[in-house]
């Protein structure tokens, strides 16, 4: 039987690129077939301001703003060499890499506390007891209506780690992420192994992904997740000086491996069930955690929907977007959007399930206690899409 690894797995070390992405194209919108490419006026009018989607980003020759930002960061970047290839082949690199892991390279030994002074640690767990930082990589997906509808019906917000090239391809879905009140984070421009990229390309992968999300949604994310978790102190330095905090994970559902045959559906279910069991047996009593999930394809989204209620019960309702877990009430550079901190999120998303742990403890099942019914269905949809405009501020509840 497959068991959940005790900590983050470094299995990606020798991995190959597993995400298969559609070729970019523009055609007409057909709501019944959401994965047909469509034309978006905002994207069409700004194509020249972005690298070719799905190619490794570099600073465009005429982009004075990006160049100025890069020139202000470049002199301080630590002299750490690139590692392996952009599709994650480290076969030639690891034999020469010192086993003391001088660069705090996550892919090597899951290091997440930088060795270079002045950099914050990656966020791979959260302080609150029996809580789960809830999020999904690789969106926006062209066919995610069923999944986002489900989250909306359940009044559940999540961190959504969007790939810039996917936002170019599926801008309506990218907009919906913000409209639904999810916490939009950056998952780079083209989803390559960041430690393989030269400094300027690593910068551009973050810069243009952030820029396209700003173009499409109006907001500039201040959080990101490295594809495959692949980060070291050089990449951390570049992201930090772009005001972007890195979010990792402590457990991998392995949902992303099923499509390529590297994991079975049973493995994924076992991973979900292990996390649920750990939540019930008080593994996360002193500190909450983060598991890696994806909106990559129908299977990963279906898993998320099938396990949602069990997960929520096991964590007594404490499934929170990472921005809320971090009390990041302004997770975007634009300060006119207010996000709930942890306490506010829990209060406005009361738990109405049951605490199934053998000995109940901690902050269990407070939903009924504060007399607020669970919001669902149409009421929920209205509640979560409502914009409470307080002066200039939009408040996500
Ligand atoms: C960076 O490190 C390499 C060795 O890894 C060295 O050859 C090179 O001179 C260093 N560059 C700077 C600017 O210190
Ligand atoms: C990785 O690189 C090594 C050495 O260059 C090569 O022999 C191997 O075939 C590559 N693996 C994959 C999966 O491409
Ligand atoms: C998965 O595909 C089925 C069949 O097309 C569809 O009914 C369902 O809504 C899809 N699920 C998600 C989460 O997109
Ligand atoms: C917040 O500011 C951004 C630009 O800084 C703007 O695009 C957006 O419409 C504003 N949102 C609200 C709700 O005022
Ligand atoms: C980082 O944030 C500071 C303070 O808000 C701002 O002045 C600076 O322009 C930001 N830098 C980048 C590269 O976004
Ligand atoms: C909780 O469950 C996990 C996963 O099954 C297991 O590895 C761990 O030992 C259990 N811990 C306790 C305290 O029972
Ligand atoms: C989105 O999901 C659909 C349906 O599961 C899948 O066919 C498609 O490849 C996914 N698209 C991307 C960009 O991941
Ligand atoms: C928790 O217990 C309730 C009532 O006994 C049950 O309906 C539910 O399925 C259980 N949830 C989990 C996650 O086991
Ligand atoms: C968020 O605020 C709560 C107090 O409401 C605190 O216990 C927790 O440590 C804070 N989280 C972070 C990441 O600072």
C-alpha cells in the first residue's frame, strides 16, 4: 500500500515535465465547450507586451519598466549557479552538488529555511491548530466551471496558483478567480523548473506572470508558488525583491502524477485519506499544514470535490486560503482589496459539520455556537460575489 511520505517528497528531483498544455490559439467563445480557445479584447490588445505563451520568459527588448526593475535587483542576486534543465533533468547536476545543500535547494532535500541571510522562509505550513492551507496549482483551467461552481456553492475560498500563459489563454477563467474571491497567486509564466533558469529569465517568469494577472484582473499578486516546488536561495532572492512570498507545501496529494501514469488514482485517494486521518488523530494539533492539489484536469478537480466534505470535517472547517492563513489582508499590491485574516475567515465561514476525532479538542465545530447558518446555494453565491465597497475598498468575505 502506498503511504504518505512523512514530509515533502523530493521525488520531483529526477522528474520530467508532466504538465501538458494546449497550444495557444484564438477562436470564438462557445460556453458549452469551454476548452475551445476564444478571443479576448484585453489580451488581444496587449499581446506585444508579453513573451510568447509557454516559452521561457525573458525581458522584452522594449520593456523599459521591466528592465529598470531588473536592473535594481540584479546587482544583489547571489552568485549561485543554475541547476539542471528547465524540464527538471538534474542527472548531470546533482553529483557535483555539495550534500550540505548550500543553496537551500528544496528539490534536493526539501529545504525551506534559506541559508542566505535576509530571506524569509517559504510558507509550507500554517500556525493555526488543525488547519489546512487550501490551494490549487496550474490554473486557470479552461474547463473549471464545475469545480469553481462547487467551491462557490460551498462558500469555500482557496489560493489559486495561476500560470501566466494560462491567463493569456483563458482570461475569463482568470477573472473569475478574483470575482469568486479566491486568493490569486503566481505560478510563473511558463511553468518551468526555476532553479534551471538564468537570473534574468527567472525574474521575467515572475514579472510577466504577475503583469498578465494585473492586466486581466486589476490585481498584482504578492504570493507565488514555484513549479514543482523548485526553489533555492537565488530564486528566493529574486522573488523577495519583487515583493513576492513563496508558498510551498508539506504534503503532496500526487494528483498531478496520475495523468502521466506516475501515480494511480488509488495513490491519490490514499494520500487524501492519510491527511484526513492525520487531522483526526491530532498530528496537526500544534501547527496546521499545506497539501499540494491541482486544478490541472478533470481528475484532479474531481478528487478535490469528492474529498472536500471529508477534508473539511477532518479539519473541523479550517480550510483556508493561504492569504488568510498568513493574515495577509492585502495579498495584492493594490491596497483597495481587503482579504480576511485567519480569524475573520473562520468567523465568516462557520463550520456546520461534525468533529469526528476520537477525543475532541481545540477549536472544534464553532459554527452553531456563534449562531450563523452555513451559507450555501444561491444565497452563498450572492454573498460571496457581493462587493462591499467601503470607499475604494473591495472586501472579500
Ligand atoms: C561566481 O561563482 C563562480 C564559481 O561558481 C566564479 O567562477 C565566478 O567568478 C563568481 N562570480 C562572481 C561575480 O563572483
Ligand atoms: C537527463 O539527462 C541525462 C544526461 O544528460 C540523459 O542521459 C537522460 O536521458 C536525461 N533524461 C531524460 C528523462 O531526458
Ligand atoms: C468532469 O467531466 C465530466 C464529464 O464531462 C463533467 O460532467 C464534470 O463536470 C467534470 N468535472 C469537473 C470537475 O470539471
Ligand atoms: C482597485 O484598484 C485597481 C487599480 O489600482 C482597479 O483596477 C480596481 O478596479 C480597483 N478596485 C476597486 C474595487 O475599486
Ligand atoms: C515592492 O514594494 C515596495 C513598497 O511597497 C515598492 O516601493 C516597490 O516598487 C515594490 N517593488 C516591486 C519590484 O514591485
Ligand atoms: C496519525 O495518522 C498518520 C497517518 O496514518 C500516522 O502516520 C501517524 O502515526 C498517526 N499518529 C498518531 C499519533 O496516531
Ligand atoms: C483543463 O481541464 C480539462 C478537462 O479536464 C483538460 O482537458 C485540459 O487539458 C485542462 N487544461 C489545462 C490548461 O490544464
Ligand atoms: C463524521 O461523522 C458523521 C456522522 O457520524 C458522518 O456522517 C461523516 O461521514 C463523518 N465524516 C468523516 C470525515 O468521517
Ligand atoms: C494570524 O493571526 C492569528 C491571531 O488571530 C495568530 O495566532 C497567527 O499566528 C497569525 N498568523 C501568522 C502567519 O502570523
